[in-house]
C-alpha cells in the first residue's frame, strides 16, 4: 500500500488562521502522511522568518468574545492589538504551542512547504524574508501533488 498524502492550501495570514495548516500538517506527518502545504496570497505571511501575526474579530462573527461587543467597537484603534494579546494569552494558558514551534515541527517532519511564486511576484515580496528550506512554485506545482493526494484541504 502506498503512503497516504495530504495537500493543504493556506490562504490566510492572521494568527487564528495560521494554526490550522500547521496543526493538521504536523499531525498528518506524525501519522505517516506525505504532507505538503501550498502558501498563497496572505498565507505567505506564515512563511516569514519573523512572524508578527494579528487576530481580528471583524469579519469573524464566530469568534468567542468575553463579552458581547458591537462591530463598531471592534474597529476602534488598538482593538486588534488587544485582541491579539488576549488570544496569545489564552493559547499560552491552555498550553497551545507557539506558532513558530508548530512550524518547526512541520519542518522536522519533512512537511513540504511551497510558496506561491505568482503571489511572491505579485506583492513584490523578497525571498530573503522567508524561512529557509521552502520551495517556490505555481498552481501547477500544487496540482501535481494534490492530484494524487488522499485529502486536500483549503484553509
């Protein structure tokens, strides 16, 4: 029997959306899946050497709040920083691994990470800003792997 494969497309660049691709990829790799993550558009933020990701509740009505808060209040200056701080504190208190640690687990587990070359070019991003060991490719690169995968997730 051939090795199972998991293909993930990571498109979001916020703190709350950064966890799912790395958690799922590291878990799949630990279970013996050949795993690849294709980072495109804002998902490229997850490959930067210095992670400075924020969380926002705007546009995310499912985010649990300690108290009901109107959208207008959530849009006030400083709210994003406060919510990011609260989320990081909550994760730490619950023993959730830092994002850098999860990303490193993926690297150690040989999860293949592919940065979308078209998006890198589109946003004039420097490859120097990204971590070492990633590959660059386009949609065809992703489809080559995804077409043979057992599971394909869009995050």
